[in-house]
């Protein structure tokens, strides 16, 4: 948890430093237009993913299936949109890397493995709660 907090503090500082350096090289207007463009791309991705996942998950539920893979894929694209939404070259680069499907699949597999390993044996099924 401490590592996560450290990264959440460090990445924006690195992004700010990189934006400052890039602003000196390519100009502030170019940086401004780039930031506006990536924010709009992030909003578009998050909005499109929300509508698509909601529709596909509803179809899966009506068919009697669990929409787990759709939800995981939707969350990964939401993360991509969020990374584009956060201003900075480092987060934009991470978002572009996550757009590559094999990398995104590998990352999701490792994340699911970590979650399953972390919680294995710690869950007690007590049945449904009726109120």
C-alpha cells in the first residue's frame, strides 16, 4: 500500500517536470493543445466504454451468463481513458502502451493472479442474506 501511495505522488510530479521541459522545447501552445486533446480522448474513451459495457453486460445477464470478462475489459479501457484524462506525458504513454491488446491482456492476467493469490482461502461462504 505504501508503494502505491508513493507512485501516486511520484507520477504527477514526474509528469509536471516533463511538461515543463516539453513546454520549453515545443512551446506552451503546443502543450496546451496536446493536453486538451488527450483530455478529450480520455473523456471519449471513458464515455464510450461505459455505454458499451452497460449494454453488453445487460445482454449477458439477460442470457443468464456472468459478464465478468466484459466488466474486466471495460475496467481496463476505463483505466486507459482515465490515464489519457490525467494531464502529462507519462500517463499518456502508459495509456498508449495499455492500448496494445497483448500487453493489456497480460497485465489483466497478472492482476487477477495477484488478487486470487491474495484472497485465496480467506473467503467464507455464508449463503445469501435475507432481510
